[in-house]
């Protein structure tokens, strides 16, 4: 199985809070990594069926006004007609 991931970015005027996602820090990361990388907030996660395929959507935010919708689906072959 292979996975297709798609991102949509949008600007939003009022975003609700959510769960702050923790990004693991590698040992080779600079000491200022945790203070400079924007915090990502998980607003919602749900599964939907699109064109007969199960798609998992995660709605995330970079506060105060950036919204990211990430959609993922598994396919047998990312180059097949069914993947498009």
C-alpha cells in the first residue's frame, strides 16, 4: 500500500483552540528549535468517503490565523488511474 497526502492552506480570522501537537526534537536540532518552530494545534480529525475511497482529514492550525487541512488516503499504486 502507498499513501497519498494532500494539503490545503487557508487564512482564517477566528480559530478555535485545540490540542497542541508535540514535535519530537532530534539530538542534532539546534538548541533554539523548540522556541522558534511554530506550534501546531490539532483542531479536528475525521474520516470521510470521497469517490468511494476512505480519506482521513486532519484540521490543524498555526495560531493565530493559518488553517491547514491534511487529507490522506491509501492506494495500491499512486500512479494508477484510481489514485486520481
